[in-house]
C-alpha cells in the first residue's frame, strides 16, 4: 500500500508531519539515490498484505537502516546546520534542534509503514515556508511588502484605466485622475439611485425571489430583461469595428438583409399615418428598433408613460445585445458616427431613456447617460448635449463636475458663449458656497466667484433676466424693468439663434432659480450690473456687438436638440426652414451629408388625375385600371396591351352595370291586410 494511503488511514495529510533532524539530509549529495530508495519503499509498501496489520519492529528497523545509509553521504551533520544559521533565516537550525529535542523528550514514536522520503520532501518545503514567515515577521521586510503591494495596486489601476474599467473610489484624488466624461457602470442603473433615496427594501420589494427563478440571460448594464417582454431573438443588428486611430476606436451598427426588409416595411407603415400598422409590425418583429422608438412617441402622446418607457428599454436591450465584444460604454474612447443612419437610433434611444430617468426622479443616472451620449462623439455633439448637461448636473448636485467640465473644455469649446453654461456655472459656485463641509474662507471665495460669473453672464445675455423672472412668477423692480439694458429693446434686438438658446435655457432651468435664497442672490447681482452699466457705457455696447457677431445662425444639431426637448418656448423660435419640413420621431432632422449603407427601393408615385369618381372607385379596386386606355411610357408593350384589354373589359362591365341600374324596377311590398298571408311566414 502506498504511503499516501497510509497517511489518509491515520488521518494525516502531507505537510502536517513533524519535522525531523534527518530531513536536512535532502541537501546532501545523494539526491538521486534517495529518489530510487523512495520508489523502492513505495513498492514495498504496495506489497503489504493487510493495511490494518501494523508491525512496529520492522518499521523501526527499516528506518534505522535508511538512516545509516543516508548519513554516509555527509561527513559532518552539523555543517548543514551551520550553513542554515549563516543564511537569511539564521535561527532555522536552532529551531530544528529544539523541535528534535522536544520530540525525543516526548518520546513520540511513529507507527505504520509511513515512508521517510515523504517526510524529507515535506521537511524541505516547511523549511522554505518558515523562511518566508520569518521574513514577514521582520519590520524591514514588512515595509518592503507594503511597497510591493502599493506597486501592484498602482499597476492594476493603470491597467483598468487603459481598458476603461475604472471603478469609483471615495478619494478625491482618484476622481480627479479620471477623464471628465468617465462613465460608471453602477450609475447607469436607476435602482442604485433609488436605493440611496428610499432604501433597497422599498425599491426591490418582492423582486428577489422572482429573479432567482428567472432563466439565465445575458448580463447588461443599461437595462435589464423583463419577464413581460417577448422572447428575445436577435433582430439582425450587429456592430463592427471600422478603424482605430490615435487610441480611439470607431464602430458602426450594421443591418442584415432581413432587417433591411423589415425597415422598408416600417417606412411604409409610417407613411400610412396609422399607428396600428406599426403595432402589427412589432408583433411580427418585437425588437425592431425604429418601430419601438416611433411607437414609444405615440404612447407618450397618449399619456401612457409606462408603456413608452418600456419600449425604449426594450430597444436599448436589443442594442446592447448587439455590441461588439470590445466595445466599452465607460472607456470614453469608443465612437459612433451620427452620419450613419444605423447609428442614429442608438443616440435617440439613449436620449429618450435619459429624459424618462430625469422625469422619474433619477437625475444622477440621467447625468451618467448624458455623459455617455456626449462621449460617443464629443467633437460634433450631434444631439448637442452641452445644452443639457449643466441642468442635469445641477439637478444631481454634481457641482464640482460642472466646474471641472467648464475648466477643461472652455479653451477649445468656448462654453462661456452658451447662456446655459454661463448662468449655471455661477449657480454651481453659489450652491458650493452654501455646503456645510466648506470652510468659511473657501465659502467666501466661492461666493465672490459666483457673483463675478453671474454679473458677466447678465451683461453678456441681458435677455435672460425678464423671461426667467416671468416663469418664476417674480415681479421685478420698476428700476429694473424700465431700464433700457434689461427692457424690451434687448429682447427685440437679439439675433434669432441667441433667442433660441435663451428660450431653451429659461424653459428648462427656471425651476432651479425659484428658490428664495437664489432670488435674493440674483437681485443683488442685478442691481450691481445696473450700477456697472450706468458707470461704464462701453460694457453694454461691447456685449451687443459680440452678440450680433457670434450668433448669426444656429447649427443643425441645436435645432435637433430643440425639437427633441419639446419645450414650447424654444420650439416656437425655430426658423421656417426647419418647421416647414417633415420631422420624423425616429430620425429628426437627419444630417444633410448622411452616409447610407443601403437605400430604399424606389416606389412608383402615381399622382392623382382629373378622373371621375367612378373611375377612382375602380382604380381603388384595380390599381392598373385606366379609363382612357393609354399605355404609360414606363410600361412594356406587353403590359400596355394587357392593360388595354383589361380596360376594355372593365368598360363593358360598366356599360352592363348602367343598363342594369336603368332597368331596375322596384316592386311594392305586400300589404299587411292581405287575406292570403301566411302568419307563420314571418315568425
């Protein structure tokens, strides 16, 4: 029987045997002979007739013989101990002697056929482990270990940052080292924010046992699959990597041939102006993206907010299941070109989901989605998220993030020229000065900074004040309303593009300025602005010349953002070239230089002609009907001949119908007092 089986029989495991003094013999020169003896000892053990029969005398004699053989390999036994003492673990030899002495005093004897070779191997391993323990116990080595652990943590953090998998830490230094548009996975889930407000028990309720019974589905970050949704099947959307340039990866969504056919049917359903056709299309293709977006708008107009939000979440789930394996939501280095029609639906789904989250009371989660949309194309910003990110930052009380975004992007994006950023930045400094964890000196500095920024914003955009006070139901002072700087002249004389931006900001952010303390702060700065304008006439003139020069026309992405915002005051300021063209909810104001990968087949447009009502009736029954019998130029000769024959047949049918209608004779119904009437006939 093998030595391993004997150790199991006695309840011992490898590495738990006591260390003997003769274990040091492994360091001698007879390693190969010991290996041969170990194999022979195993064979002898295997030949044992009965493992339960123990022969102590034989075992002790074998051990003495092996000791005599192994000791011949070394001239002096204490040489090894001396070498062990002079090594890095100098106390190892003395500890081994103490353990050997304790063993001899206790008179411990081993029984059974346990092999000495296994003890020797384990003894060498134990010696190494004790050396490591000795090093860990020393104070110098503990400092080195802490330094090595710090190096490992720094290396892991660097690797995570390069892969876009950084996690949130409470330290301010870690937050400052991340990119300004860093997106955190856990903040994409609205339940995380709701748990912070109401607790996990109120948010989850009885969802936990249901989730255990649910089948294993793909893990997603933006949405979670619901049991009420149809069975998920890939609709035919995939994502491919186009190129990698300067550390930035450019992706695009692609439609399969079957999905393209469904897309053509969807366009036909939209042109029919009947939502029921979209519903029928979704029943056959429950994860068609554009149908989900369009039907969500219909449900929202009909005030079915729950269904509208559910459809948007289903579209996002379909998109996330089609992601490329290396596409990352959080790295900030993945791009999607809005010029490609296949990518626009993803932008719109994210935007609509973000607005539902904001209305649901989850501004922190909505801010995270806003950063995600902006990171997909920060240079072009196709949905103009810079007009919205300040509002969400103030709603989520992320004042430091808004200040950092302004400081890093002001140089190359000129954020101070946007009315929303100019006013919201001052408001963020004001709110920071009121926080309890700010020192009095820092609070005074921030309050002074907020006053300077607000006065500069009012001087540059004086048309903001009166509409803001009007929506806040605040009556301005007579000195303010009658002053020409804030009077009707500034409203009438400003460019249309600036009027669009001001209306958008006031209609969206006026609720943030309704607070009593904010109004007192605003009132004091308005009086200071009037004093500065009266003392320096050049301030008003310079700001007016800058407004006329900078805001001549608004780009197309601002118009697109105003349409998606659905703020009535801002929509009313759109130019005629935007309001006169049809706007589709699944693709509002598409770019003029779109890059379509496939095109819709051309449809024959049969315009209405001056035909009679009866001719139009037959045309509705027979689309190829032509009363004049003239062949269309685009048809073949055979088709034209078949059409003429059909028209002749229809003309004969019409003549026969005229004759029938002319010769119809109506008979009078039988009188009730007829004597021959059978009464049971009408029962």
